[in-house]
C-alpha cells in the first residue's frame, strides 16, 4: 500500500473509532444528593445537574443547571456519591476527589473552604467505595476498614469522639466491611459475615440495636445475619437479605420503614429494630433518601414507599404518604442502578437514566425547572439518547470512505500485478 493510502486509511480508522466511542458513551452509575443528581459515564467522566448553590455540580460555578453538565477536571472515575450539597468521586487509582460545601470539613482536604471544582481528599490512597451524606463522608478501604471525615456532633464518624474532622479518621472496630452507607447523622457498614454495624445519631432507632442512645462507635444491628446490601435514609435504615427480602428500621413518620404503619398511627412509633417491608421477597437493589425508599426486583420493576409530597414514589399521584411499597409506573425491566434524593428518584435502565419527583431546582435533568414529574421521564443528554442523528451519518460516511480507499487500493494492486 502506498504511504498516502496507508496514512489516509489509518486516519479514517482512528476517526471512525473515536466516533464509535462517542456514540457508545453511556451512564454507568448514578447518585442523587438532596436536590442534585450525578452520573458517572463510561469514559470515566462525571456529569451533574440540579441545585448548585454550593458548587456541588463541580463545574466551577454556582449556577443552577437543569440539564447534565460535565464536572471539571475529572477522568478515570469508577464511582460517585452525592451528599446533600457536596459530591465525591472515586478514581481508578483508589484516591478520592470531592467538591461543594465544606462547612464541616466534609470534603476532607484539611480545610473548611468550599470548592467549586474537585479537590483531593487527604491521606486516602486505597479506597474501593465511598458514601457522602448531609455533612460527613466516608470511604471503604481494600483492607475492610472505613475512614470518615466531616461533622461529628453525633458520633457519625465512628472514631469514639464527637470531634469534627477535616481529614479522614478510622472508624473503630470495623475490619471486614464490604459496603457502607450514610444517613443524615448516622452511618452503617455491611460486614463480610452478613451482619450490619451502625454508629452516630440514634434518637429514632436508626442504629437498629433496640435503643435510642447515640453511639460514637459501631454497634451491631439486632437480628441481621444475612444482609447483602444496605441503604440509609435521613433517619432510617434498610438492609436486603440474601433471599431478596427486605427489612428497615428507624424513623417512620411517613411510612419510610415500609411495614404498613407510620409513627402517627395509634400505638406506633419509630422502629428500634429491623422489621420486614411488606411484599418484598425478590429485591436486588436498594436505595433510601430523605424520607422515602425504593427497591428494584429481580423479575424487573421497581417499588417505592414513604413520602410522596413531590411525586417521588412515581405512581402518578401526589396523594401523600405510602406506608408500604407501591409500583413505579413505566419501570418494567431490570434496573442496573438506583438512587434517591430528598424529593426525587432516579433509575438507570441500560443506557437510559429516568427520574421523577420534585424538580424545583432542575434535579430531574430534563432541561426544565418547575413542576414535579409524577412518573419517570428520561434525562436527555445521557447515554444513547444523547447521540445526535448527525453522529450516525458522519460515522456512516467515514466508514464508506474507508471502504472506498481499501477498494481502490485492492484494484490498483490487481492492475499492477
């Protein structure tokens, strides 16, 4: 092959490959904060939308964005977690970056300076998972230990003190954790044995040990021995079992525990130990938010319960609280990721993110701000939906040109032979 033909062919192959890669860019993980949402993309970048008063979208501004916008200076991201007004990302080198509000040191950079773009968390180089919440953040290390930082007024950092920490400190007594999640002022770890340990605020029984005394060190949740996943809401907690059943405990004012009662019912209070969520026997994925929770089922579909003041249950109504699980309309297939914010919910199905509930700050990502959506709506600008029609046309033209060059070269070789 002549050098010019070789160079042209190589160039076209590279351009076509880039076009294909662009067309295949898709969300892989999603996480909702109080009123913002983020997606980790297949190329390792992150896009966020919604409230940005504290820079939690990470794009260098404090302007609200009602559609996905790239986070500045992030690549090679493997996981994300959105807190109330800050966000964190885990990189493939096992370091962590955070941005947004930093009033209590929840960004972990040793300061209380808010950051509009990602900053490195000090002293973390072996993280494999992370969780961000109201005013604190934690990371799970490959050793099975956990380190936390930020506000510690209720012992939610688990280091045996109530001292605010601006850099990570080790949680006492945790050595074989496989997952973690955070509530407003409490934290929990799933152990390799299937047990769950929690620490922090316990005024509503969210630690699940049968009492209401807060603890600055981990305590075991009662009667849990085969948990496979955990999710924490503002003041309640939930755990999936290996068989797909689900239990929750803690604050239950609007039915967020899912056992058919609320704390306002005669004779009912918050649940101090785990109770079974009604009608769930095949759960595979779990998420909890401010005062509602959702679970994806093994056979497809999604059910939510708790507050529905903004349509966050997704059943097409605004009819108040749901004290037992209700099917989400329009979600019938498998759900690969699930996240719950203060008053909105999002699910990832294939390459499509769908959100519903409150949208007063653009947290649904639809490009508009205002009325809630009572059923799931797709977030434009993410996944295969985001590929413009022109991209497919350009790719087809490139491949056609490549075929023409190769055909010409083949004919020339036959003439010269």
